[in-house]
């Protein structure tokens, strides 16, 4: 029992979803963002950013007109 307690990270050490650092390139690929939007996020944040910020600021344009 003690061993499992030692290997499990404390709640204070576990990053929340919004705090996880993501590559802007990987985020753009995963969410199928246009190259223009990827470049906008790169200008805004640089190569990495918190996931919560990327989700809040990414703009997806509809492919259906």
C-alpha cells in the first residue's frame, strides 16, 4: 500500500488540463486548424502554450459554407 502511495503523484503536483503545456504545431494538427490560424497562435504564444489558452483562443473556420 505504501508503494502505491509513493508512485502516485500528489494532487498538487498533477497539472490540470488548462496548465498542460502543448506544442502549438501539435495542437494545430490535432484540431485541424488552418495554417493561417496556426501561425496566428505561434505569433501569440510562441512554440508552446498552456492547453487552456490554446483552446480558448483558437478559431476554427467552418468548412461548410
